[in-house]
């Protein structure tokens, strides 16, 4: 690691950035310097503007990924080099606002029932019944399951925050059977390939597990671990949970992030009468078929 990247890492750690964010920022700065074959302290706004177009046009990165690269460079120049220049001249790319994919209750059931092992079943049930992120699930330890209070402790989740989520009695029964058979030592879900080393399953492993379960269940939607988190929150809202409760369970820093589940809830979508239903249009028996149908 170069001296400049080491300085940047120090600044990231002083501000207690998440490890994954720090790694992404360092990687982005490394790629930026490699593109120009110059140390980043010898580059400036014009090079950043050109590099932004390179990421979008030539590398085909998504606007969200390009925004992360821009954030990394902004952090480097402001906090590491203490340089100030007009960042409004370096606009972030506009990102599309897409609603997340939601599974129905039946689809969640099919995914869980499609699992081929108790290990896979316990992971899917934990993801869905708690709404936790896959990075949070991978770091769950046996001691985080509090069966006395019927809660699961999520320690140092996104943003370095702790929170408790309810422990479903159905999930507890599955986890007890899983523990009896698998006997994990430290992490609740150790890596299937590195059990003796005490490593936890990787986020990528959780992603592939979810994808495989969806495929076996015959679900055509593009599913990942976050789909179970979105489905958990949406199903809570549909069942009558208030947004503040859902916000706390998900660990959202702002209620605005939780508001999206109102848009996804079938209960709220159907709550308003459709204006077409009140028009009183004539019966279909009085409507002539199309010309094409008449010729046939």
C-alpha cells in the first residue's frame, strides 16, 4: 500500500468508517491513480471529470458504483490532502429510483422448503424472520441468540449500531435443531469450507445460497438476500406494523428510508379506490368486437 493510501486509510479509521466502505474507497483511489499512472496528489478536478466519463462510458459501471468512486475521491482530497476545490463542478450521476423486488408469503415458503440442508434452511429463515442484512447474518455468534428474552442481538451493524430484533419461536426451534446437529463453535453460520479455522460464511456464499434456493423453488424473480429483508419489512407493514417499529427493526438511520415499504405494501396500494371503477362505463356486451375479430 502506498503512503497516500495509508494516509487515507488512517483518516477513514479515525472516522470509524465500516471496513467494507474503507476497502472500497482505497480500491477506488488505487484504480484512479492506475488509470493516469500518476500519484493521486498530482491529479485534480479535470482528471476526475474525465475519469468519471471513463467509468460510465468505457467500463460501463452503474451510476451507483460511479457515485461511490466519486465519494472516495472527494474523501481523499478533502480529508486526506486537505484540499478544497468546487465539488459542485463534479456532479454525481443521477441514479434510477427502482422499487425492490418483493416475494409473496407463498414464495418465501417455497424458498425455505426448497433447501437441501438444515444449514441452508436456518440461514433463509434467519434472514426472513429478522430482516437483517447478509453482512450482519454472517457475523452472528451463538451468544447473540437470546432465547430467554426471545431476541437476537445484532452487534455493530451498518453504521456501527447495535440493535435487537425479535426471535421467532419457529426460528428458535430450527436453530436449536441446527445447533444440535451442526455444533458450531463461535459463529452461528461458519464457512462450509473453513469450519476448523472458525471463519464465518462469506456474504457471497449467502448470496449464492439464496439464488440457488429461489431457482429450486421455481421463482423467476431476481432474488438475493436483500430480497428477504425487503419482503420481511413489506409483510410487516401489510400486517399492520407501524413504520417507526419497522425502522428500528431494520436499523434504518432515517424514517425516509423506511417509507418505501408503504409503496410496496398491497394493503396500502389497494386502500384507495381506483377511479376507473367509479366511472360506470357500459357493459362489455354493448361493445363491438375489433375488426380483426370480426373477420375471423
